[in-house]
């Protein structure tokens, strides 16, 4: 807990001091939630068994879908304050050369301090959620033509690497080439698939241009109180030098997030469908459709429930 210094000579009311201390504490907690390179979450044998069951349910849903490819996102970093349930997305492929339904994604290699493309089995992807007690997964299925185009580019290693930026930033601006985050790589992969963008060194620039032309709107993260910005600047995988001055003045970032990608797909592709899954310590809830599940993983009337 950092010290808070006041230069004002007149003593502040106790309630105001307490409020300021609470805001700073919240700021530190928020910043710590982004320190995923230093996080080591211990998972008990019981939790591991439960997550294996969840992964099996996800793979069963994918198998029964009759699809070859889907977008998938998981809850992870604690971004509830920014109104974001999902933090990380990729593309899951039945024909993955790793294992069926592995997730091709960008990830930040902490040891190397650089972004990489990684094919991760579904079990590992599910276990990557930040909270083993309760987490959420979102799966979006695409119409046949769009799905086939995405599968083709997603399985092409050269295209995947052409779209890989050299420097990582978790809050990378959606229309800047300076940095890239995992969701921005996915957005540019969609552009490469549906915008017939030729591979090569200009692929990222062309992909971002296509996204803008097609009306893609990144998520606007309202950071709010200025110390949040200061704390974000202290972390090596967060940057602000790629964001417009007008956004920084308003303490906000325009970032590709799973929510913005799904909204773009829903608006653009008639026939795209969504499945959302959450799990608690006792059950898995599946909801079909674009209406999101509520907090607490509490099922409603038409939701499917599987006991764990």
C-alpha cells in the first residue's frame, strides 16, 4: 500500500481521507490484476479435475456443432471495473495440427518479453482462466463461407506470423502498428480472412485499414481517475505512446477486446451464433444466443445446466 502525501495545510475531513485511500487501494488492486507475468495461481487437485470436466464439455459442444472453426474467449484478468468480462480471445480449430480444437492465439512470452503465436489445447486454454472457482467462456460460430475463409488463414503459419507485431502492449491502440495485443492479432486475422488481404510486410496496415472501412469499433476502456493511468504506465506491458492525445486527456484507451470483436462479427455476419458457458464449483451453465449470462453463474429458465 503506497503512502499518500497531502500538501494542503488544512486537514482533510476523515471521510475524504478514507475515500482517497480506498481509491488508491482499488488502483493498486487493478494494476496488480494486470501483473500476469508475476502471478502464480495455485490450482488444487479438485479444481484441476473440475476444469478438466469443463474442457470436456466445451470440446463436446464444439464437436456437436458440426463446425470446423470458432472464435473463443475466456474471462481472465479482473477487468470488471472496465465493464469487460472477457480479456483474451483466439480461434479454435478442429483441424489444428496440435490437437483437435486447439486455440491459435497471440500470447506474451514473459521470459522473452515478446509476443508469440501459440497453439494451446482446449484444456490448457480453459485452465488459463484467472479464477478456477468461477469463470466464463464465449464461443462464436460463423456462417459457412466466413468460417471456411477464417480456417484457411488461421491454419496458414505464414499469414499468422505476417500479422504478428514485434512489440506487445496489453492496451495496444486498435489502429496503431506500434504495439499489438492478443485480441488485436485476432481482429487483424479476421480482416485478413474476410478482406482478402495479401500476405506480406504490409498485412497489418492493410488489415487495420479494412477494419476501419468496415466499421469495426474497438472497446473504449474508461480508465477514469488519473492515478490509474500512472499505475498502468509503471507496468512494462502497458503503454500509452500509441494512443491519441485526446484519448489520454480523457483517461481512456481504444483497445480490441473480445467484446468488440464479437459485436463486429454479430453485426457483419448474418447467421453467426453464440454460446456462452460459465462454471462454478458445482455446475456448468450453457446459454445459447447473444444474451449474456448474468453474474454469479446463476442459470435462468432456458439455460442448460450440468452438475460437476
